[in-house]
């Protein structure tokens, strides 16, 4: 089994756990949204479209902070985390970008015991 196969098996296992928990298979945007809410630390009944986009951005920054691409600078007045980029992201073809992000999502869930 190569590394890409292992990543896919681990991804399927994560999807299965999320289906068990939420009742349907989430796409990557939904997973990023969930991570964004986790990082925000508060749940509200409804988020605006802009807030949903901001939550996904927070999620991507938090995910890539695990590899030193970003670091959290602090929170704004509303409690939203802010990040600064520390180094350039690798230039990857679209399929490899997806694998890169999936690997970081898996690491995040492992680290947070979710």
C-alpha cells in the first residue's frame, strides 16, 4: 500500500465517523465549516454567507498552521481568530492540493481527538 492509498483509507474512515455522527457524508466545505466552528469556539444558530466563508478561511489557516504555514496572531473584538502567513504554500496541481488539505484535516482530527 502506498502513501496515497493509506491517506484515502484514513479519509474514508473519517467520513464514516462523520456520517455516523451527523447522518450524512460531508463534503470538504462542510468539514472546513465544522473545523472553523471548532476554532471559533462558539456556536450560533445561524451564520451569514460571509461568516460561513470566514469560518472556512479560519479552518484552512488552522489546518495549515499545523505545518508552520500560518500562526494564530490572536482574536479580534468579536472573538474570531486571526492568522498570519509565515511561509509560502507549495504550488501543487489541483489533485495534489486536495490530498495536501485532506492530510491536514486528518492530522487535525487526530490531534483534537474528534
